[in-house]
């Protein structure tokens, strides 16, 4: 059975520990505190969030604290190499705002300024958010309600904001470059079946892939699916899915043979749809290299279902 639910690499959360860049005692006194704050944010996100495949979300830390533009550039280079899709900047202190900020225009960003008793993390937060606004770069500000002492754990209100931002940012990053798979065309004049491709492209950063529903008949007829997986899936359906009473008049009641055929086709359609979305390496072994690739889709819609179901089985598992 195919376990594949994603074609490209999953995006990671990048953690940017920023620091007051003045050497001679200031920066040196803050290095451990800033890195510990960054690590605590990474640990929180990794422990709380999972990818669609069930694996923990990965975080990438900058190799050093960021005290100026040279270290900011090194961090950006690492983030690009590590497929970082979300950026979280953290600090408990004042830093050089425009020199340390994340300038990537496409990566969702947030800044956590520690509300502490002995350093002005809040001042940096306000200053760098103003710099983001001035440059037209959206960024979210995260700040604790209560003042805390140095070394305190992440308070509940900040934890909630960090997790909410990471979830939303990862959703944006995971949609970027992915596909919506439109199966069939507009059905029964339902406006919701009209796929607005510019919306997906301009607003979500996605593309729309379109297939004709005749592709289902082709793949079912020629058995372009994993037949072993199909047999296991059908056995599970027979054991777990109860068939309702047919209350149609005798003239419209379907035969046992016809009902069994519809159950079988519904299972095949579900497997084929999954293969169309993500691809299936098993199809390569069966001699179907092109069909094995999929459409890099994270969502799909059975748009043409009315015309299809007038002639064929309902897509009951779609």
C-alpha cells in the first residue's frame, strides 16, 4: 500500500536568535540567553506540531546569534538550503532592527520579543515591526502579557501565539507551489464547481491541475492501480461499511450484482484519486511510469460528479 502523501520536501520552521551586536561585554553577556530562548521556541514547536504525514515539525536554528547584516545573510543562506518556509525571530534584548530583520519577501515572519525585567526585548519588537511595515513586509508580533525574570519558561499566552503562528505559517508554506486537482468540470451550474484559477495562483501561491473524468474509466478498465492494495481496501470496506436499506420501488431496486459492482468501483475511484494527487511508486513497478508521478496536489474536487453519476458509480469515498 502506498504511504505517500507528499511529493516535495516539507517546509521547516526557521528560528532566528537576534542579539545586541555591540562587543565589549554587551553581546558576550547575552549569547547564552538568546540561544536558550531560541532553543526553547524550537522545542515547543517540534513537540506541539506535526506534518500531514505524522512526523514532528522540524526547526532549523541559525548557526549563531544574529547581531548584524552579515549574520542575517548567513542565516538566510542556511534557511534557503534547508527548505525553511516560516521564519521566527526571537530576542530578549535590544538589537539593530533593520540590520537583523528577515528581508525575505515571501516567507511568513513573526518576531517574539521577550517581556523581561532586565532587557528591552519589547523595544526591539516595536522597532523592528515598524521597520517591517515601512518596507512593506508583513510580520506578526509576539509578546507576553506579564513581565518575566531572565530564564523563565515560555508562558502559556506566548506558547499559544507561537504555535498559532507556526501552524498558520506552515499552512502557507505547504500550499506554495502545490496543486489543486480539479476532476471534471462545472456540474449542474453550481458556481462552487467553477474553479477560479487566478485565486489559487495569486492568493494561495498554488496552481490548478485539471483532468477529464474519462481518466477514471481508463484507469479502471486497464487496471492502472495497485490491485493488491485494492483487494485489501475492498475487504476492509466489506467488513466496516454497512449497506443501507434500499427503499426504492421494485422497478428501481438494483441487483446484488450491481450493488457489488458499485462498491468495487467506489473503492477503485478512491485509490485512483489518491494516485492522481500524490502519485504512487508502485505503479512504476506495474509499468505505468507517467501515471505514477501524480499532480503534486494537496486538495482535489470531484467537480463533474452529476454528469458522471448519471452514468457511473457515485464517488462515495471521495
